């Protein structure tokens, strides 16, 4: 652990209480951070799945649908 950082362990209940004590602006800031955090996790998972070949079946299916004219314009 870096010397500048504190290690704090909290239960979910303690986190809920701490969040409830935040101002509305701080809760909004936390929600935005959490959204970015979840998006980054999703991106990392998709990248891992792609690198491991777990998306190859979906890609082949999509290419077959396109080749057969089964597609919709988004």
C-alpha cells in the first residue's frame, strides 16, 4: 500500500450509512463515479472475452446474418 493512502474496511451497512450522510451533490458525484467504474469493468470483461475467443461464435453468427441479408439499420 502506498504511504499516502489509508486502508479502511467498512461493511455494506456502514457504507450505506456513510452514503446516506453525504450531501446530494456528493451522492451525485459518487453515482457518476460508480457508473464510470461499472463501465470500465464491463469494457475490461469484453476485452478479456474477446481475447479468449469467447465472442467468436457471436461474431460468426452476425457475419452469417449479414451475408444472408438478415440485418436491420440501427
